[in-house]
C-alpha cells in the first residue's frame, strides 16, 4: 500500500574518499531482496560522485537541504536545478538542525517544499517536538502545527511527492529513542491529521518515517508499528554494517 523507506542522513560527515568508501561498503552488503527503498544523503559537494557510484543499484542519493530561491545572489546556497543537474530527485527539508541551528522557519519550509514539489522533486519533510514540548503535553500540537504551516497549501496530488519524517528532537543523536508505542502514537496522530484535511486515500499512501537514534537493536520493533513506514537515520547510517542491519529489519 505504501513504501517502506530507509534514509541515511550523513549530515556534515565524510570527505570524498570516506563518502565513496561508505557507499562501496553499503553496496557490497546490500541484500538482493530488500523490503524498503534505500536512500543516502551525503554532503552537497559529493552528491555527483555518490550519484555515479550508486548507478545500477537500488540506492537513491538524496540531498540534505535546498534553497527556495531559483538562482542568483544567494552566496553559499544550492538550488533545486543544481541538485537535479547531478541526478538528485529527493531532498530532506525541515530537519531540526536546520530549524534550530540555521533558524529556518515554517514559512521558509513552506517555500522550499513548494519550490521542490513544483520542480518534480520528492521531499522528506521532518517534524518533531523538543523535550519541553513533550513534557508539557504540547507534542501533538507542535508537530501538527509544523505540518499545517509548511504543507497544508499543497494539493492532494502534490502530497504524492511528500514523505514525512517524525523526529522527536530529544531523540536525535542522543541515544534516547522514542518507544515503539510513542512512535506509533505520533505517527497515527499525523496520519489522522492529514486524513482529516486530505482524505483517507492521501493519508494511507503517505510514508511516515521515524527518526531518532534508530539502531540495529531497536529498528525491528519500531518498524513493526502499523503507522511507521521506515526510518530516517543519522549516526547509525555512517557505518555500513549498522545501516545494512537496519535495512534488514523490515
Ligand atoms: C537524524 O539526524 O535525522 C537522526 C535521526 O539522527 P540519529 O539517528 O543519530 O539520532
């Protein structure tokens, strides 16, 4: 009904030789029969090399971010056309590090998402609450506000290009993971929120990934939840053995 997806977010790690070695090790161990789409997100300078290294494999190379601007005087930014010119078809947007460290707003993310969708890209849209928001019972509203503000101007057709990644910020890079029940509860809430606005068909087809300290030891239990359709993985995606073990957890 909907695709399982495992996406590795390599963040600002790995130079060119390390990027190519990691891809080579993942390729060597990738099982022939996979029950998920596999995506990796290396740093921008290495996307072209990574794309070429992954040709003729099921691995999709994706980007970690993109500008909402078409082109021009935006020093340091990378455009959608640039990504597409090196073979990239999918981009992660709204990661909590982009929101918290680089101060990307819901408005920025709405613009980036719309620009990427208009150019035919797929977007892995991240959302998630901070610990204080969970502790004060505001986690559901925080997440649905993020989704509503950035994505609710899209049409049902455009939602076909969206993957949602629920990433509780308190679980990212901390070793602390949401329990399978906590993940399922939020994923179900997100799906219902989208069903209420766009209908069951759109919501049922939407892949919702969980991110936050996913490892080989916890992946199977989390992915077994009915509304969890895979994972967005940071730390454990930088090791080929762990990444492959997680891919086999579906
Ligand atoms: C992430 O960066 O999206 C992430 C989930 O990181 P980690 O798996 O290291 O918690």
